[in-house]
C-alpha cells in the first residue's frame, strides 16, 4: 500500500498557531503546580517531612524524563506526542492500548476535577464568608458542594471551554494563556501576602484555623526525617512533575523550533519554582514546626491558599487570591480539553479510531474529538453523581495507569537509543524506567493513592476501572485491526511510518 494512502489523508489539517507562551502555559497547567499547594499533597505530610527537599528530589528525577520528551518532540514533532513515539518505536498495539487507557483515565480525572472544583469554590466562599461574617456566602458555598449542583457547575464550565475550542482552536490556546497568567499572578500575590505577615503568621493563622473549625496543633516530632521526606516524593512525582506530555501532544501546531526545544524544560523549571516558593514561604513565615503540625492535623483546611486568604487583611485581596485558586481548577480543565482531543485525533489519523474524529474546521479545530470529550466527561460526571462522590474518589487510584504509561515511554527511549545509537538515551531511559517502575509499585500499593485500601486489598471500584480500561483499549485495537484488514489496510504498515504534520 502506498505511503500516501496509509493515513486518513496526506495532511492533518491542524494549523501551526501555538506560540511560545501558549505551550508553556499548557504544560504548566498539565503539571498543576497551584493545586500541589492546595490539598493534593500537604494533607499527607508525615512528622519529619520536608517538602522543600522532597520537591527538589522530585524535580531532579524529572530532569531525565524531560530530556527524553525534549529529544523526541524535536525529532518527531507530531500530534499525539508520546503516543506516536511509543507506537513507532515499540509496537502499534502497545502505543494504542497505553495511550487510549491514559485518555480514559484522564477523562475520569477531568470529570473529578470538574466535579470537585466546587470544593475549591466552597473553600473560598466559606473562608471569605466566615472571615467577614457573611452567612449568605457560606450558605452558597455549601449549596454548590451538593452533588447535583457540583454536576451542573462542572459540566457548564467544561462545556464553555469546549465551545471556545470548537469555535476557534486559537481561542482555546489563548484561554490557556489567560488562565495561566491569572493563576501564576495570583499565586505570586498570595506569596507576597504570606511574606508580609511573617511577624504574626502563627497568631493570625491560628485564628483562621479556629474560625474554619480546626484545632490548632503543636508539634513534637523530628525536625527532619529522610524516611518521611522520601514518603512525600511519590505525591509530587505522581501529581505534579511527570505530567509534561501536554506540549509534545500538540507539537504539530507549535510555531518555532525554540518553542519545541525549550517548552518542556522551561515549564518544568517554572513549576519547580512555583511549588518550592509556595512551600518555602510557608516554612519561612510560620516556621517548620507550626506549619508541619497544621499540615498533619488540619491538612484539608490549612493550605498555602487558605493561609493566604486568611492573612490578606481585606475582602478585595481575599477575593483576588480566592479567584486564583478557582482559576487553577479551570486551568486544568482547559488544558485537558486540548490534550485529550489531540491524542484521540492522532489515533484516528492512524485509523485505529473512527476517521470522523480527524475532521478539522477551517479554524484548525478537531471538532468531533472535542464533542467526544464533552460527552465522555459528562458521562463520567454523571457516574460520579450516581455512585456517590466518596466512592468516586476511588477513581483517583487510576493514577497507576499514568505511572505505567511513563514507564512505557522510558522503555521506548531505551529501545530508540539502542537502535539509533543515541548513546545518551540509554542510561537516561534506564534511570526513568527504574524511577517509574518504583512509582508504579507505590501507586499500586500505597493506600493514600487509592488503588488499594488500608488493608492492602485493591479498591473494587478502582480495580474494575483500571482493568476495564485496559481491556476496553485492547479490544478497540483488535477490532480496529480486523476491520481495517478487511478493507485492505494493514495497521502494522501504518505504524512503520511517521504521520504527516
């Protein structure tokens, strides 16, 4: 079969319209630094944990992975990023099963983010309402956390994001940049507020904790423990630093060689700075003992964000910081809408998914992949309401699929390094493969990640979701292979070629 007839068409139809700022912000949204300062990490702090050291170690281990992504995104800048690399270097079936599984896991994550965005809103409303004796605001926050309202709010926000992307792809990227600038700016403002209150941080924070229903705790643990600090590493490694595939996933739309070459490293460094500075100002202003005690005992109400709101001093500044936290949640949904659509587009372009998903508007928007994203996320939102939000939290345990996916990318780096005699890729790939093997093990055995319960037995909801995702993805590839074979198209031949831009 001629090369020009292997793919759905000879040109993807996507437009090179993503500038340097857009792709940097897309990556930063992917790594979610702002939420690392909320409740995704600090509630799990152990006595002796030092989050600054844990963050530094997580960053250092992310550097080899960043090298692999930078190498491939400059050599093979195609839509779908690491899906294309895995499927061409290892095997088309492996690439499809892993990428489709990752996207299904991502749908669940985006739905959970949309649903629990209401908890961030409730946190902001409740704290500002409490600090300013505004019962109406407190009541409104409580209403928004009710399942039906969380569903409606989450779906409406996501639908607006999808609509913007469908109307004009460039607007979707501009939205990412705007949300990123707002998120980063308000984070810096929050840091400034905390530093400005260094002298009475403990007193004011204690008042805030008490007002929010917590009990101020004292600390008698060690000032540092390697074991406790390394315990925190997987949280940073699984929720923040490794998620650097957003820029590579839209590589065919990026303008300029420098944007391709530097976007991963710059985004990673900026994320490291944000997270380190956020934890650093808390330690500096409140002292290690006080901050650690509150993380351990009040981890879900005492965070970087709630501390900054509580110390702000006036309602306008409180709202600026609160809007910053909420914007981080929307930021994640906005980057997710773009990245999901590009992975699905790439698999459809390879004929493994229906070709209708490759249809692109004149403005460069893959319209049907966005619609699929909207309905699939809506479905997962409905499932969350149906099974109950507490049970839905078990879906976070599917993070094990992300760790496994990055392990496969690392193996692809090793194989490519050997075959193409790129000597640096082999040892770097071995380091990242070992690291993600460890993280896969941790995410599958540590109850804090949700795959297993405290007794060590797998959570039935998580286990069913993970196995079902892998089985479904495998079935999709097999059915697609047979269907295309009957039409005279051999998918194995497609995976021997690099798709056109």
